[in-house]
């Protein structure tokens, strides 16, 4: 299982490194547009999100648009044990460098359970299967966050088009998402044993 996940991670990360800058900018814009137009995000008062790094679909445009629209945006702070604390996003000037090349908010820590109050949770990933099983980077941080939100919460992974619908190896601790957004659009998934928000 671990070997299969590692092989898929390596393949996706290699492809991401090869994406040209112009394509990365177009992906970020398209992903932001699709999410901002979705009924789940339009209705949301609080959105859990993250600051993209490396070859991940960019989130800067999305985060700024969410803040400008008056939504409360929560960003993660990586704890030493790999769990995630959360803090309110107050703008790029309040982000600081952290471990693993991440950028984290410098505001008040709200605790790991703060994410349970989010109406929408946007998470990073490397791939997603048709049933919502998401491949992360292997630390389990977002699986823990996904386990804290109510089952009817709209949870969405941000990906490139060729990372959607892959055969993702799964382990007992893995948590599915209910949607995926990529440049092609937003697709609602049907995780096993979970309702599909928005139909």
C-alpha cells in the first residue's frame, strides 16, 4: 500500500514540476472562478483553506477574493505532531514562513477543532478517485482535519485535470472529500457512506 502511494505521489509531483508558469497561472484563475461560483462557497460564512506551495494549484487569487467578499477564512498552522491548528487569514502581510516550505498565518491560534465550524473546507492533494478518496503527501494532517468536520460539510480538493479520477490506494485512516475542483470545473463526488452535498 505504501509503495503504491509513493509511486503515485512521485508521478504526480514530477508532472507538477514540469508545468510551465503560464499554465500554473491559468489553473489558479480557473480554480478560483469555479469555486467562487459554486453555491456552497457563495453560501459559506467560514471557509477553511490553505496557502498553496510548489506545484499545487495556486490559491492566492482565491484567498484574496474570499476575504474581499467578507468571508471568514481559516488557514492551517502545522503542529509538531503533524496535526493542524487554525488561524484567521488577515491578508498576505500576515503570513510567515514555516516548516516544510509552508506559509502560515501569524494571528491568534484557534485550536485544531476550529475547522469543525467551517461551512466549506478546501484541502490540497495530489490526486482523487471517483469515490472521493484523496491522495495527500503522507503526513495525515488533512485526514485529521477532514475527520473533524460534520459529514455534511462541503469538502473539496484542488487539483489539475489529469489528477482527477485516478486509482488512489486507500488505508483505514484516509478520509474522502465530497468534491474536486480543477480547471475543467467543479465535480461533486459520492464518498462511500457519506451524503453528497449539493446533490
